[in-house]
């Protein structure tokens, strides 16, 4: 199931804590040339978009899992390659 809000925010809301502060770090990742690469794969290879999706998911799933394993959370994912992570 896809998380729409973090467990931290959910827990705060359940405890009627509707505002506050948190210290942390952020990570922003962007794939340069992603659109061009996608277009070339889709034109030249049957199932190119699916192949690219599998590759990107295998790379970023490890990063996202690491964020969660260290008590962090991902607040947004835009397209395939842009995650906003907080540790």
C-alpha cells in the first residue's frame, strides 16, 4: 500500500498535535536526461518504458528502503526519479 502521509504525521494527528517542528536533513534526487532516455528506449526497444521503470525502481527502492530503515521518511515522489527524503 502506498503511504499518503508519514507514520510520524499520522501519529501526531492522532494525538491532536496539529503543528510543531522537526529537525532533519533532506535529500533531493533528479535524473538528468531522463526524458530523452525514456523517449529513445520507447522508440528503439519493445517494452523500453517498462525496462527503464524496472531499472529506476531497483536503484531508488534501495535508497528509499535505507531512509526508512534509519527512521526517516519520504514525503514526495515525482515521476520516477525525484524523491524528497527526510532523515
